[in-house]
C-alpha cells in the first residue's frame, strides 16, 4: 500500500511540475512577443525617417510572426499538461485556470551518502522485512514438525471379575524413522533463501535508481545555479545594451535579433533545468520514503555555517 501510494504521489507531483513549467514557458513566450513587437515598432520608425532599409522592418516582422507561432505552440503544450494532471485524479476537463506554485528558488542538496542511508524507509525494501519474518516462521514450523507430537489418552476401566474400577493412562510417541519432514524443511529453507535473494536484488535496484536520480538532481542543480548567476544576467544585459544601441542607430537589427534569441534561449534552458530538478526531487523522495525539504534545509544550513 505504501509503495502504491508513493508511486501515485510521485506521478501527480511530476505532472504538477509539468504544468508549472508550461505556465512559465508561456509567460516567457508572451514576453518574447512583446519584445518582438517593440523591435518591430523601432524598426518601422527608423524606416519611416529613412535611417534604415525596409528590409529591416521585414526581418522584424518575420521574427514577430515566429514568436507568435511559438506562443501558440506553448499554449497547446500547457493545455495538454493541465489535462494530464487532471487525469491523475480521474478527472476529464481541467476546472482550474492555473496552478499555484514556483519552480524557484532551489535548495542545496544533501550528500548522496546521506540519502542512501535512508533507503531502508523505501517501502519496496521495507516490505521484505515482514516477508523474511514470515518465511523464518515457516521454517521454524517445518523444523518443529520433524519431531511428531506425542499422544496422551486416559479414562476409567471397570473389571467385572475383580469388581473394581481402574484408572487407565495411554502415552505414545511415534518414531520418526521414515518421515522426518525433510521435504517440508527443505522447501521452507529454499523459500527463505529465495526471499533473501529477492530482497537483495530489490535493494540493488533501489540503490541504482537513487544513484541515477541523484545524478540527475545534482546535474540540474549545478546547471541551474550557473545559469541563474552567470548566464542570464549577462544575456539580459547584452540584450538591453544592443536594443538601446539599435534605437540610437549604433548597431544593426541582426545584432538585436541575435541578442534577443540568446536571451530567450538561455531563459528557456533555465526553465528546462528547473523542471528537471523538481522531477528528480520527486523521484528521490519516492526512493528515500520522505520529503527532501528537511534534508535540503540541513544541507543549506551546513553550507551557510
């Protein structure tokens, strides 16, 4: 039951993250359209006063049309993500306009060893402890049946000849010469060994899954941090500088379009990495059997300390 519940929780969490990601991508595309409209207005103004070739206005119009197509595509992706989330609870049509949540900030990660120490809480592993107890009990029972139970009986007997009554006791113990329940004991031992091997196999699979999920989580965290602190500020500053330079006639339209493309590709990549981070968080929480929030807070406090 715990394993099934955790599977459902992970599925719903990841579907919810996809909705948040699609919402942010749509906001990004809407901003992209607004900037493309601004560039088109600037280009049209420069063309109208003879400071630029009409070709620049055409290029700006093409860039605007392309950004609007991307916005429509992102809207459809959001609609699909919302429907997929609704299906996780058996619904059919989304009854909500938007999902409330944020993809940032992200928290520092605890160590892989710290998470691996909590794998015993994983229900896929924990269930085998009960299974081992049951199989051991079956072996103990089979071993006990190697010695047959004694039979004890008793009663009264009346003797007509002697004219008296006597107390009669009977005690018998079968001799386990030919049947010592060898087959039952061997079968119980095999089943116990089989459960132990299955438990070991599941533990290996869970540890492998945790290593993969943690690798994805650490990679997403590192890339997101670099994008947020280094790439995005530089791309934003470059775009603003080039846009102002184009307005003043110091740079060409192609420079503006290239800076704009770089900025929005960087921001789009940042959203992709944030989405991957939160999907990996949900997977790690499923594997360790507890929320990652408390562990990441401890890791953050350790770093700050």
